[in-house]
């Protein structure tokens, strides 16, 4: 729909994907903040006289974003896949664009004669997605001091 | 009262267990030697990190994935439990060694009524129980419902292999037995409780249900891991009294391993005490003897740390330093950095668990 | 500077229970239901009770970390319950709290240095970063830690050390009064002794006043000068420490004392067990709240509020219509009984 409205540019595709993805993050953030807010250290800060605004900005939010960070790295893979899928399905602005989905859709017609045209782009997408997944896991293990007991 | 007069029900020898963590290997248990005598209540006492829960989990075969047994044996009924497969251990846990842990809510299924869960404890038992129950049938078909007899009747001859009891009959017998066993653990109004869900009961009542479910399996050994830690003191008193009562009632067949960090609980409830520190057994003795003459420096210091309501003091003694990191435990005796009597040899050589007087063992170079 | 640092007058803290589609209030959890007490300057006032007694809620209500529903709290003559936000902020400097769980009460992402200096900066107690850091070091030394600990994170410390950090943080604002909410329950016995002795030393050196909340009666005995026993939102007995532990007069206090495990196997304890379970403050029994479990309860106990009666020693209050001889197991209605 977006493409129809704004033309088939890569930017419009990007905006479309963005509009679909961000509500998840809002929901996640809200959820995390609600959980974090109930924790003892937050009450302790109140007892110390620290202002609620400061508590929110410097304590609650930083502690809430970890799961979101991890989630976002996983999503990198997802976004790439979505882009590729959209391109594959034909929303590509131009057939010459060296984007993975594009390449794959080109290759599909030739799957029996020149299988590498689809196999390699496909494999690349897979590897990229898995890599981001692993990076996300690793990031979480390293960054989250709370998990290191 | 020589130690040799008692029949040993379970024995661990040289038990060594490590945990793999990404910070390193945690040497949780270091050549732990433990003997459980028949019919006794043995308290395994120690602070956090000493390895008491790990010991229980190893005996039960319930160690987490990242743990592995480096060496040693656990001898029970002539077999080494460590050599058993996962399936065999499941049978052991179902019929021989029962365990109760600190938080009943994590062990009771929240969507099933207590009745279903207690009955299940009876119904999962294999052959002998049901053949035995069948044998008890009088001509009119009534079943012996005396729960004490049921619990004491351990080795029911598996003679009547051919008798297959109908499901319905099993259900009814299990229902009656469930009511009786809830009465045994002093739960008021057992009929009503059988219809209730775990969250409708209080902490103390849930713990009693756990004890009932454990006893229903007619185990030879009951392991109670910090079962009163989460309970209020008046409820704790009730549960501990119950344990002592059960020991006296089911004396013939029950041995209890009570794990606690509270020496006072051990003083009131146990016949013998094993003190653990940082993965080692440091002292073993009868309860009376331990309090009269604690030998290991750690035991001595620990006793001085506990405030005694009858004798208030101005200042509590404490043990300097803190529990060591078991990834890089101290060399030689693991207690040496905090020991007021430390000698050169303590830093270099590990002591051996030695019998100093009848039934009283110590793990220390002082002796 | 009054001698009575904290005065609580008929404090009630109720939590509404909402149910139904419209989330209407169908009842209240009467966590604290009419509590009055006085804490003298420099004393340690113990508050004992089991779960559901309301002791933690009482402590937090006095600090207005939980808003009380009714009643008054006077700190040094000043009405805390009516304080404005600004006044409350200033009061927070003088009244502090140490929590039970050392793993949860510290922000895991803050360095110890930041943990300690933040309250200082909030209350403008220091004028430069250097001053803050040096004061933080002072605090660390005061609680038995060292300078280099300032650059570490909470998860790098043991439970006992974290509690020390929590104490240092509370001291950073230079309070006069600290509520200690089960400060050693999560700690090992050997560490508990260290922390308790630290608290005692600090009290002596800094002239602090404590309210010590715990379910562990032996620890309360070690720390307190006066003790209040709470049951289901009310105080049932108030006495000096020695009197309460030697000769409690309220049946609940008596059974509580009887339940404490004694670290002496030779001591023949007469088993005195309280039947039933610790109740929840959702369904508060009418009359004396303890009557359903009390072996001495009579008809008179089932209705009407129970006031404080004088105990057998000075400054001893007992909320029971009867004088009970626990050894003999007999009870006699008090002559001034209001039933």
C-alpha cells in the first residue's frame, strides 16, 4: 500500500517496515518499565529523596532497555529478511538493485539451469540472520551486569 | 553407642562434584564423606555455598546440566547410585529416596488439586504395593487402611503377580490412603484439603502436603532441604515437631536427612550433625557431643555467632572474612584463611576426616 | 530536639481489594490497623511479628514510602503524614531505611561510588566531585570496606558486603533515624553477626535511633532496647526487651518465644505449639485478632477492640483481657477489663 502511495523507492520501503515494527518496541519498553518500577532499588531511591524524574531517566530506563537491545539485534536479521521478502515479491524499485531479495527473485526463474543464482543469495540471508541472532545473545551475556551473578 | 553398631543406609565416599560456569569451574564438593544410619535424623548443616544442597541433589541424581561428578561413590542398598541411568534414578526417587524442598509452590502443580497430586504419589508405585493391598482384602473386600501399617510394610512379597487390580479400585484405595496420610501429617479437615488447590493453602499446610506426598512413596530416606526456611517461626515449630513425631512413629523404615543452615534447628531435631564448609565435611558428631565439645574451629566459631535467647550477650562473635570463592578455593584446608588456629601445614595440606572419639570425626590438622 | 524521636498515633494502612469488571473496592487488606508507639532518641526499638503482622508496612508507612490511610506520624514533633513534597524531601535526609534484600536494593548498573554520591548530590551536601568522592571513601571505611570497592558494581560483592554498601548509602545523607527492615534475614549466620555488630557500633558512634524489624526473635533480642510484638496489624505487647523475653504476658508473645529453636540439645523444651496457621490480613477476625488460635480465648474475646492494659512491670502494655499464668495454664479476667 505504501509502495503504491509513495512510489517504489527504497526509502518508502524502509519507512513501511519501520511503521510496522515500532509498536512492538513501544510495548516492550512499557512492559519492562512497569516491571522495573516495582523493584526494591527504585523504592530505595525514593527513600533517599532522589527525584522521580531522575530515577526514571537514570535508573529505570537504563535498566529496562537491555532486553530491548537484545531483541533489536535479533530483529536486524528479521528486518533484512522482510526487506528481502518484499523485494522478492516484487516490490523492488528496480531490477538492477543489488539487494538480496531482488537477486533471489531474479534467480528463481532459473532454478534448474543456474541454481546458484538463488542458492547463494538465500544462504547469505540465512547466515546474516543467524549471525545477528548470535550477536544478540553474546551482547546480552556481556552487557547485562545483573545476569553475572 | 559405637558407630559400627548402626546399619548404614546410605554412604557417600570421596564425592567430588564440579560446576561448569563461564567464570570458571566451581569446585562445589570436595571428597565428601557422609554416612546415613538407619532410623536417624541426620542434620547437614552449613552456610551458603558449603555444598549441602549440592550433596542432596547429587544423591538424588538431580544435578543441573552444568554439573558433573568428578569422582566418588554413593552407596545405597549395595549399589552405587552414580552408576545408575537416568531412568533408574527416577525409580529410585519415586520409591526409595524422597525429597522435600524449600518452596512448595514450585513443586506442587498449581492447576491440579491436592487430592489428585497426593493420589498420584500412591498410584505411581509399582507392583508390590498393589499386590500387598490386594492381599489385605478380607472376605468382604475391605482394604486395610491403617496408614502406619501401610508405611511400615516395606517389603511386601510380590507373590500375587497375577492379580491385576481394576483402575477404579486403585482409585478408591488411593483416595482413602490420601485422607489417612493427610491426617498423619496433622492437616485438619483432610477431605476438604483434597479438593483444594495449592494456592488456597498456607505455606505451612503446603509443606505438610509435600511431606505427605513424600511419605506416600514409602521411602527409606527422606531428604528435607531447608523446608522451614521460608516459614514463620510458629509454623516452623509445628513442622519440626511433626518430623520428630514421624520419626518416632515410622521408626522402622524412615531415615531423615535434614538440611539446614540453622544449627538451632539441628540441635532440636537431629540425632547426629554433619557440619560442612566450602564443599568439605568438617565435622561429624552426635548432636549432644557436638554442642558439648565442638572440635573444628569453624564449628566453634559458628556456635558463638548464634544468639541464644536464653543467654543474651553484649557482643556477638563473628568469623572474619567471608565464604571463599569455590572457583579458586584456598589451598590446603579451605578454612585456613579464616581460622584462628591456622598453622603452616594448613595452607599446604588438606586434612583428612579423622575419628577423634567414638563417632566424632573432624577434618582438621589440629587433631 | 524532643526526647521522643518518632511517635506513631493510631496509624492505619489499608490496601483496597478491587474485584469485578468495574474494579470496585470490595474490601481492604488491613495491613496496619491502629498502631501507636513511641521511639525514644538513641534507642533501638524492635518490631517482631510473623508474616501478615504488618511490621514492614508499618515501617514503610512511617516513612511515607507507603501512604498511610489514617492516623499520624510525628518525627521530632513534625507531622510526617501532612508534610508537603518539599518538606518530605527534607525529612528524607533524617529518616532512612535499610532493606531486607541486599541483591535487590542496589541499582545493578551503578558503581558503588555513584550509589554513595548520588544521595549526597541530591541533597546538596557536597559542592564538588572531589568532595563527594572523598566522602564516599569515608563512608566505605566506616562500614568496613575499602576505597577501591568504590569502583566496582554491586554484583561483585557478597550479600554481607552489599548490606554494608546499603548502610553506607543510608549514612550518606547523615540521618538521625534508620528503619532496619530485616537487614540480616538473607545473610549467613556468620555474616549476620558482622553486620549486626557494625550497626551497633554505628549507633553508638553516630547517635542513631533504630527501628529494628525482624521475625527472628534472637536477633531482635540482641539488638533492641524495647520490643513491640505485632499480630495481624496491631501491637499485642509492648515492653522493654528483658521483660518481654523473660516473662511475656500476651499469649501470642508467649507462643512466639516458645517456638524459637534453642541451640542446645540438652535443653528440654516443653513443646508448646500454637495450632493453626498464620492468618492473612485479608480476613481479620472480629474482636481480639488472636482469638481463633488462642487457647485461652473466651466469648469476651470475640467482640470489641482490645485496649492496652498495664503489664506487671513499669512501661509494659499488653493487649489482652486476661492475666495468664502460662505455667499453670490458667487465666483470670483483669479487674479493669473493658468487656
